[in-house]
């Protein structure tokens, strides 16, 4: 599998202190797609609360944990420092 050109990868940041990081990701995707969040599938079906744990009980910084998952038409990678990488897949 070849790497995506950097120009096709979107980089964003999320607030690691946010109450519900899954909502932030859904809002980000909705904005990118020009939709309302109510038009998207629920984030719970994709990550089942894992994002909440990444930020509320983060591993030590040297663990450099990241979560990768597909949501809507994006492959999303979230680092424990709040960096988000989105790759449009469809």
C-alpha cells in the first residue's frame, strides 16, 4: 500500500481536556463534509469510548499512544497529545 501524498492528509488538533473528544471529531468531520453532525453516524459505533480513555487516563508521554479508526469517509489517527490526522478514503 502506498503512502498518501502529504497534501491529501489533513492535520488538526483537538482539546485533550474536552469533556467528549468523540464529539469534537464528529464536529470536525461534519465541518469538512459540509454537514450537520446529526447527518453523521454515531462515533460510539466506531470507537466505543476509547477516545475518552485516551485523554482522561492517558498513558505516560513516552508511550506515544495513538488510535486509528475509520469514520464516515476518513481514516483518522489521533495521538495522545491531541494531534489528529485525517485521510479521505472515499
